């Protein structure tokens, strides 16, 4: 995720994604819509992120560059939240050595 940006689309949506810019089309990886939520009157607005186009089988979303109004760098706290929620932990599929299957060098 080297190029995380916030895009304002013509529809008014703010989308945060790992962006690959093209001259006519942009590719969005791990795209989320940023939705401001007002809790109670007088309370600060909180931001919620929800997957952009969650009903698609595609991992990458290609949009027409002409539909993007602006592209900006996200604020640090929004970027941190995005990275936390889109990171994955890789666990290798290896068998653990336990007391019941410790190799022994005993002669048979």
C-alpha cells in the first residue's frame, strides 16, 4: 500500500484506496467509502469506513478518471485506521512440534 489516497468522486463519495493512477482510468485496491457519522447533537463527527462495492467479486475496482473530482493524501489518523483495517497477517501452514510428536533418536 504505497499510494493510499482519498478520492472525491462526482457522486460526492469520498473513497480511500491504494491508488494506481492512469491517464483515462484509475485502479483502486482495497477501496473503502468514508462516511461521516453524527452521534448526538453537539458530539464530534466520527468517520466510518465501509467497503466500496462490497457486492463485487473483483479485488480491484477500475473507475473512469473523468469521474474523479480531486485526489488528496489522507490525514495521518485516517491513514492509520485504513492500514490497520486492511492489513492481513500471514500465517504459514506448518505443523507445530508438540510433546506428542517430538522427534527422538532412540534406536528401535
